[in-house]
C-alpha cells in the first residue's frame, strides 16, 4: 500500500521533470536558430554592402581615369595613371598583410560570437 502512495507521489514529479527537459531542449533549439539566423542576416547585409561599395569604387575609378585622360589629353595615360595607383595600393597591402589580417580576423570572430 505504501509503495502505491510513493508511486502516485512521484508521478507528478516525473511529469514535471519531463516537461522541464522538453522545455529546455526547445529553448536550446530556439537559441540556436536565433544565433544562426542572426549570423546569416549579418553576412547577407555585409555582402550587399561590399557589392555596393565595389560598384561605387569601380565607377569612381572610371571617372578618375576619364578625368585624368582629359587632364593629360590622352585616354590611355588617364587609365594608366589609375592602374599605377592601384598597383601602388596593392604593393602597400601586400607588404602590410600581417597588420591587416589581425583586425579582419578579430572582426569576423566578434560577428560570430555576437
């Protein structure tokens, strides 16, 4: 008789523990979904910004090349000057690669753990 009372008393406790475990699993799933969608949204918005900045950069380069062409009265000289400018920028970036990598890596890590 006493075993029956113990079983009846433990039944609500076991049900509550099962409900708690299910709720905890659901909460973990929702947190994972929120983190994943947040990272995906951040990456998508960053890609869109990079594409827009790239297009603006390209058009600004063409505009600068045509301006320099009008200054030098030669189309190829204007575009050559812009090419030399980009070559200089590429060389500076190449030789300062270590100094540029660390901030980029830190920014990506901060985005992932945000």
